[in-house]
């Protein structure tokens, strides 16, 4: 199992049926009140209580949910984004492999919600979602073809006080103002479950943000690999802090779009 807390979770919708494969957990409420299915992509820690709580919200509203597990098939436990020897990521997994972590045909969802690195997946997703919601998306080189194909379907939620995943000017200018919501007084991970801590991470400024497949095939979740494609990078202390009112407001906004 990619995580062991599902069986012990008390979903607010009773009699939820569960179907799963290596990469997708499909949760279906007994009574469906919405016709569309939403897929949820996790952040750097993998599927956690944060994603389960979001799934719980949509299930309680009669929405079918798919939890995407991007890590298990790639043998990634979590991403650290650190620079010390203790916290370096050195996986032999390329960004292209990550974007292919949900096999074609595995998902039935029309809508995608991604948190952090999951938001990055949505921006470069090879899947044809009707709507793509990216919450404080990880800023990594994007697959040019997929990004521009999906551009009009995207809505980004950016935390005002997020010092880590700020939208680069080159990315921001591609969107209309109506496609970006700035969440006031919110920090990175404001959708998370009971989080309030400082994390030391690396912030990269990539020379080319929109790239071809071959670049993504040769960019790995590895400090040195990212450094090689960056014009500059810095070590920063970022506050990861939950914000329940902001989380609830965004989920209700997305629910209204379903």
C-alpha cells in the first residue's frame, strides 16, 4: 500500500467503496451528487492526511475522488529538496518519469487538484482534464507541449507569503489575471493537515521554464541535476503553515466548478 491510514480514516461519507491499482485509488460515495470525478495529486511527502482530508471533503459532497500516488511506482518515499548530505534527493527518477507516473487510461477524472509538486504535475499533465487546479505549484521546468495545450484550463492558487513556490514572471505572464488567485496571509502548505514548521530548502531559478521532452528526460530529482539547469539558486527557510479557513474556501470554490 502507498499509505496505511486509509483503512483507519473515518470518511464522513458512509459506505465508501474503494478501488485501487498501483497508481490510483478511486473512492466512490454511496450517493453521488456530482457527475464529475476529481483527481488529487499529493505534495512532496506523498499521500498524507492532507490529501485524505481533502478527499473526505469531496466525498462528503457526493463527489467521486481519485487519489493519485505518484511515488510508489517510482520507488520514491518522499522528496526532501535539501542541500545537505543528509537531505539530498538522489533518485534515478527524471521529471519525465514523474509526469508519466499515472498511466494512460488509469484515471477517469475530469478535474485535477494538485498540491505543490502535484500542482506541477497538473501544469504539465499528459492527461486531458477539463479543469486543472494547481495550489502553490512546484516551479520546475514544464513540458512545453502539455503546458500550452492545458493553458486555458488552469487555475492557480498562490499563497501570498510563500517564499518558495513564487510564480516566475515568465510563467505568470502566460495566464490571465482571472486564472490566478492570491490567497492573502497564507504560506506554503496552507492546505496541509496541522502543519506549522520551518523547513530549509533550495529555491531554483531555472534558465528555461518551458522545455521539450528530452530536457525533462535528463533532469532528475537530484540537487546537482537541478543546479545544472538553474541560473541561480538559494538556500531558504520557508514557513510551512496550515490555514483551515483558506483551505475550506478553496475547496468550496472548486466544488462549485464541478
